C-alpha cells in the first residue's frame, strides 16, 4: 500500500495530505474519512504506524499543518479557528465525504475547532493526549512534562520528535503561545459530535484527571486509556486503530437509533 502525497494551498497556506486507503477508495465519499492531525512541532510521522493499520479498512488522510513536517514557515501565528478550517477544506478538496477527526496533543485543539465550525461535515472526534491541562498551563510546566515523556517513549519516537521539532522550530515558536492559551475545555462541551478521549496511562502531559474531566464535559464523551505515553497512538497502533474503528461503528449505530440526539454522560474504559 503506497501513500498518495499532495501539497495544496488554501488561501496561500500550504497543507500536505498523505492519503492511504484500501484499493479503489482514494476518493471515497461513501464512508467517513479518518483524518489524522499531529501535535505542535510534529508531522504526519507521529501517526505513521497507526495510519497503516487504519488504512486497511478506512480511507485515511494524515495532515502536515502549515510550517510543520518540512513545509515552509508561515511567518505568522495561525489561529486555531483558521487551522480547523484549513484541515476540513484541504481534505474535502481531495474527494472526502464525512470526516472522523483524530488529533494528538496540539492537534486536539485543531480538530475541536474544526468540529465546532463544521458540524455538517465532522461526524466524530478523537482526542489523543489532549492539551492544555488548565492546572499546568505555563511554559515551564509543559516543558517539564515533555521532558518526562521522553523517558516513557521508545527511542524511535524520541528520534521522530527531535527531528520534527528541529525542522519546524520557527513555526513551533509562533504557535506555542496560542497553544498554551487555547481553552479546549470551553470548546468540547459545545460540540454536537461524539468525543472519544484517549490517553496513555503514563502520559505526563495529558494527565488522567484532565482527560477524564474533558470526556465528562462532552455531550457524548468517553475516555479510554492504553499503555504508553503522550504518543500512545504510536506505541499501540493496532489497539488504537481498533479503538477508532469501534468508536466510529458504535456512534454510527447510536446515531441511527437516536437520530443523533446527545446521549449524555461519559464512560471510562481501559483497553489493555
């Protein structure tokens, strides 16, 4: 299975799309497309292992945001509202139908904005290692937690983090302040879509109390923990891909039975 890679411009901002899908489904509008959005400083590589597993049954698109993944720096901060619009517009331009948005770390802020602004297109949201915990919103606290996570991740992921950070440093600096200030906890309760929060059980950034509170605040929310750190989607690609697939299928069934009405409440699970 070979990825189709395209870089497109939306109002002057470059977005790279890496599409993997079962044979004949590169422009599938019948089933939801699973869209993978990386965290600050990162690229599609943080989802590479998960995307390969998801793409066995789903059309998938991994996004490189402007200024990241080797794309040229933008020269300005890009608001999360704009990033959310960019992701939806870019993916839809390549023949996608409904979207299941999966964001990791800062990518969770991008996908909740996209879901808030495009409820007619986004059918479900998955938040992996969500940021930023209101109790740890300072640069020093986040830097310490990131350093702690380095001891949890394996050598391969630490190498990906380091090399991705180096090539996106200029945009990283511009997006860091907005990331720290963005209040994910204010947006999630307003989403009409089901929300799945996933965290690694050793993640020092997306801590359990914060992740559980975020899931509980959603109209239809759930929390699942998998063994691993902040990049748990990379540590547990098979389990994570199965989780996303199960979540999508369950929510599709519930929507068919209830007409999409909010079910209320959050559930917590452990997929070990």
